[in-house]
C-alpha cells in the first residue's frame, strides 16, 4: 500500500557544526538532510540522515560514507544527537533540576548550581529555602558560569533578608503568544515609573499595559490597576507615563510573607496605541526539527534538506 | 494509509485526529475511494462529525491559552496546604467577586429564585468560572458550594456546569487551563477564569471565517479520482476586551 506524501519545504544551510532548528509552518512526518560538501568525497562522515515522525527524541537513521566509496548504515538511538521534533503548541516543562545550593543577595542574583540552564532559558524556581518570595516565578537566565552558577539578570535580590540555601528549577517554554503577562521584579518610585520584569517582556513603545500589585507586601499598591502607555523599552524594562514619585516604594515580600501566601506583582498587555488588537494575541508557535550534532554536518559543510508531510508507511 | 479490517472501523480516522489536532487553524482528512467504496457516506459523516468537534475544541483551546497568557491573576492564599497558591477557599472566591464588583463587571447569569422543592436552594447572580475537571473535588469542598442538582430548576443550565459558589457558577472541562509546576513548591496550578459580561471575545477575520471544506474524488492532483478530502479552516483573534472584568484565580490542589 503506498502512502501519499507531500513536499512541505526544502532548503539548504551552511553548518557551523552546532545543533540548529529548522522551522515549518505545519507538522512534518519525514525529513531528509544531505551533506552536499562531503557527498561522494569519501570523507568518512555521515552524508545523509533521515527522520520519521515515529522516531523518539534524538533518534536518526542515515548513511555513513567510510572511504573508497563504501557506504554503511548509521544511526542515533533515542536520546542521541540525531533529530528532535519540536511542537510549540504542546510545550511541556523540562525535568526538575534539584542541584542548586544558593541564590545570592546581589544585583543581579546569582544561583549556585552545577547544572546550568543555557543563556536565554526561562527557569521557574522552586524550593528556594530562605528566599521563598521568588518561588514559582519565571526568570530569564542572562549569563552562566558553566558547572558553577547562572545569573538571573533581571532580579535584584540585594535587599532580601537572606540568601537562599537551596533552589531547584525547571526550564519553562514560553513562546505561544508574544506579549503576555509578565512578573514584575521592581518599579521605580519616580516620574516616570520604570518597570522591570523577570524575563524579557517583548513589549513595544506605544503598547498599553495594566500594572497589578494586588498584594500590600509588595509596597507600591497605589499603582495597582493603573493603565500605562509604554514610552521606552529595554529587554527587561519599560518606561511608563505614570508618575509614581509619591507612591510607596516597591519591595519584594519577605520569605516569611511569601510562605504565608501572596499574589505576585504582574503586568498584562491590554492594547496598543498604533496597532490595536495585534500583538497581545499573536500566536508565534512553530513546528520545528532540531538537527543534532550527528546530523547537522561539520563546520562549513553545505547541507541540503527536504521535509515531507503525510502518514508514514507502517 | 493502512488497509482497513472493516468498513466500520474508524480507528484510522481517530489516529489521524490524534496526530493532527494540535494544528491550530486547519485540519485535513484524506481517504481513498478504493478502500471505502461501500461506505463513503459513513466515512464522510464520521469525518464531518469529528472535524466539527475538532474545530470547536481548537477554538476553545486558543481562547483558553489566550486567557492563561494575558489575564491578570489572584492567587488563592486562604487555604492550608502550605503552598502558594493554596487550595481554593470561599474567601478566595469572594475576594475575586469583590474585585470584579469594584471594577463594575456585570454578572452573566441571573439569580435562580428559591422554589418549594426539597434539597434545593436559591442560586445567586453569578460570574462564570471556567476551570479544569481536576478541580471538581476542590469546588465541592468549598464552603457554600451548591451542586447543579440542587438548583431550584434546570432552566438554562449547561451540561458542563458543575455548581455554584457564592456569586460564581462553575463550568468544568477536561481541557481546562493548568500551569504545570507553577506553584511555590512546584505543584500544578489550576487557573479558574472568573469573568463578567463582555470580558473577552473572539473576533473572526474577514474572508476566513470557520469553514468546512469537502473536495470529492478527482479534485486537484487525483487523475484516477481515488482521493477525497474533508477539512476545516478558521482564523480568529481571541482577546480580553476589558482586563478588569476577568481574573485568573490560581489554585493548587488540597
């Protein structure tokens, strides 16, 4: 029984030797990547690799050209450095990493952990003994010291009463909708008020947001429920048109207050001055295939690929 | 596509549905006339029914995810499970209701007045509370919970409604919103969206409103007239219209 398959997309890239993602507008079921640079040149290297939607993460099959034109089967087992399908419409949190030993009282805060996330990852912290006010909140990793620590670039914990003596984390995928609710780590009591979020916010100048500080333990309750137009942005901060110079200073609750229950300070996008009804509902989810180091080719290799849809034959 | 054992065996269809229901805005089913020569109408009917279900579920999930991503939040803090947020309590529900009232949000359903029936009680004017089926036991433990069966009458009551607490009426779905590993202790957070009238909307896009599309054999690249397809397509923008009128009450399990 034959199975109809349709070519969804084809392309090529020059490899840098590192894993890379190829994005598609729909799910794919079959993928072939061929190394144009090494094909037929007896390189003793993988010259073609294939993926099917039935494969486990990291799995691949392929052809190894070993010399004198000899071809041999090659494969990566599940969990290897082959292909991994990515479907951002069904993202799940990654496994709990429970090896962190401390969060510093510093600006920015630094987490001591032998198992680092990567720069740019969003981590959700748990079991932050001694610093419970940051538990359950998502933070962006802005720097790492491999095997030693990682930095939460948008958290100023220098005013906290004590350092954390334990911290666990999960990497949390966050890309379904651009412009979404973000947690606030500080607001300046100034004119204009500048808000810092725990991760890159992706807001734009002209966006209208509502700021929520519903818990008195955060201090600046005067700003709770106020709408603001954004007048300037950096990756993790935005400047509002609110004069907060007379407001109570913003402060994180203490660890004990957090243990007793709190609602985090947060901001939600509610509109835009220039492009109403656009970005807060922009679903940016993608289907992608991650090419691991076994199949992506060596540095400078030119790789050709073909992606197909259609049920795989059984 | 695999050969079928029986003309009434739709397992292949279910398989395809499972595989493709994650697609947000278009789903297609393809089958061969040669295989289903005697049962095409049955297959088409089944496909149409499942596609209809798929489209509406997808629509609901897109709205759910929009609410989860952009609604303001209030944590349950009055429970005793030691987490943050805690399990849901009456004080937490009343806190959200008071906040919505202070923001001039209108109730969605009217009061159901008391009637002369044993075991029933009046139901207040209410906001809608949309949640996950795993919260059913939590709701039933909240002080003042009234089960749907205890309403004075069932006029206008939906099948997904589970009961009421104070000025909320609760609707549950197995596709409710859950923030996995979101609490202080790493437990799943259940998002209960409590909203008033016109708090959110979906806006259909011109020219690409929801459509069921059927192509008979011979359509497109099918010279032997062996293949037919059925599909749905839609494009819409779900959107909170007034963020002061809907709140995500976040809870963990007791």
